[in-house]
């Protein structure tokens, strides 16, 4: 586990993954407590390491791709937050379905961006400098490149992905993290919004 970013009220850690499995992040937030983005392989050792940073409160799944040992993390104290459309793929009940709640705290909210999966969704840390966890919605063509849209044969809807990306044009954030994040290689900020918008524009112009 490695700390990759620190703001005045929260620290962001890379826990595992990013190449063969979706990257897992842990946010130690002064107000919200400990937030897992994607689920790592469960162990009592890792649970203790995370709890020492911040009390485990939330497991946010941007999509079902990041689901791993979810019931064990729920037993460890995490409330599962996800879009209901992802529930069909999960072997666990969603504690906070995002059809009825799009805000975790005053400064943490969610951006539904389906298309890669039926219920793919991003999480945004709104207060400056701002960060977005995109899950599989955006990904890096190469580990050392900024994330963008990449089409997949199993996309739920490429058209919906294109439409959803247009909504990012007016969203400002300095940092961005995705399932394809590789620690010490993938750029994540500052300046993420402009770099990603430039990459998205190239995709939109070519589509």
C-alpha cells in the first residue's frame, strides 16, 4: 500500500491492482472515515492496516468489475455503495443504492456514467483541488498515458459512454484515478481535467 496523494482533509492510498485486476484505492477522509474504492482481496492484516489509517466506513464499487470478497468487507464494517444496476452481478446486498442517494457527504458525490457496464458510476471529491475516481469508465491506453475512452466488445453501450463523457466538459478536478491506474507510472494530476478532456476530444473527433 502506498500513499499517492494528500489534501488538507484526506489522504489517498493505492492498495493493490491496476494491471491484471482493477486498481483499489483507500481514502482516509476526516469527515467520511475510510472509503474503499473497489474491493481488495480480504485479509485480517489488510483490514487492520486500513483501519489504522481511518475507520472502515464505505466500500464504493464504480462497477462490478471491482468486486472481490465484498461480504467480508461488509462484515468488517463497510457499507456497500453502488448503482442498483450492478447488483445483479454482486454476491452481496447494496447498503446504499445510488438511485436514491447521490451524495456521501457535503463534499463527496457521485456521477452516474453508465455504458461500460449497466451501472458504472464515478465518485467525485468536490472540494478543491478536486478528484474523481472513474473506475472502468475511463482507462489508460498505456500505463504512462492519461485516461480516455476505450471501446470494448462487451460495452453495455458505447453510445451512452460517448454521451456521458460530454458531461465532463464543465467538471473541474485536478486529480483522476481509474481501474487501470499503475502506481509510479500513471499520471493522475494535477491538471487531470484538461489532460483528460484533450484525450477525450481526440476520441470524439475520431468517432
